C-alpha cells in the first residue's frame, strides 16, 4: 500500500506508549494497533483529529504517501 503510517515515530518522539495514546484518545488499543501496523483500510477524520490533538502534530506527520510502496502491500 502506498500509504505509510508513521504513528510509531510520533509516539517515540513524545515518549508515549500506544496504551497511553489509546487512553488519551478514547480508541481501543486493538484499533490503534491495526492503524499503527498499516493494516487499517480506513480512518475516520474524527479519529485522525483526536490523534493529532493528543500528539500535537499534523496529519502529514502520521500519514505519508510512497508511490513505490505498492509492492509492500500487506497480505489481506
């Protein structure tokens, strides 16, 4: 998939765990884990907004487009 999720980078920069983000945003740890690993098929704008609010970042800090990434598409 040509979209990359860089949530780990943002969490690491803030020394925050996925569990802490889950609690702060109000999203299940399982759903955040699916997003973090790049297996999510979609994300709601409200979810993206909440993550950006907590991490004090922009959507582009979390999501990136890599046109060469199609060969790295995870198995369904």
